[in-house]
């Protein structure tokens, strides 16, 4: 499988996190992409950042989120961004990042992050009301699904990481 460019944007089109990954394949959960340690990413036009550990990303076909599963020794196990539905556009996997993040640490802590940024961007970036409602609903669903370890948050990623 080939490389894929992963491009997160903020609502309105501003470039956010962007980097390359290796397309692994698809299953009932969506498209799986490997991002090996040493991958260089950028947040917008900011300075390059080099990932220190391997990770695996999942882009569902029809859901308002994307997930990153980190390998050890990263302290974060699962990081789920609330986004618009990921889509292929001009050879890139792209979506709008809607600020809210559901994070499960390796020690079991689970939390919703960046609620302040979400509130600020509703005004600053002019999120439509239906987008706000959908993002909030998605965040609530993700918190419950990740806590209960429902798939794809219960181990579905392990086979793609060569551990299952």
C-alpha cells in the first residue's frame, strides 16, 4: 500500500496538523493508516515536529471523529479527535478538526479535552449550530464508547499494529 497525506484543517480551511502515513487497508471500522516513529508533522505552517513513537490512525467512513492509537512507551493509549466526516479529497485524507478530543491514558484515565477551545471557536470561526450539536453528541458518544472499550476502541487496532 502507498503513502497517504493526512490533512486536518480548522473550520474555514486553515491548515492544522498534517503529515504522511502509510495506507494499510480497510475493515468494518474504516481506513487504517500507520504513522511510524520518525514521521515529521506540522501544525499549520509551524515548525516540523517529529513523532517519537509509532501510531496507527483510523478514519471511519461516516462518523464525526478520527482516532489515533499510540504504541508504547507513549503515555496516551487512544486519542480521538472530534472532526467532520473524514474524506478523500485530491489524494488526501482530510477533515475539519472541531477541537474536542477524547483521550484515554495508559493508566486508565479518560477525559474530554479542549472544551474551552471548542467554545471559543464556535464564535471565532462561526461554527454552524448543527455542527456544534453534532460535535457535542459525538464527544458524548465517544466518551462512553472508549470507556466501555467498544470497538474500534477495544482492541480492533491490534491486528493492524501486528499485535493481534
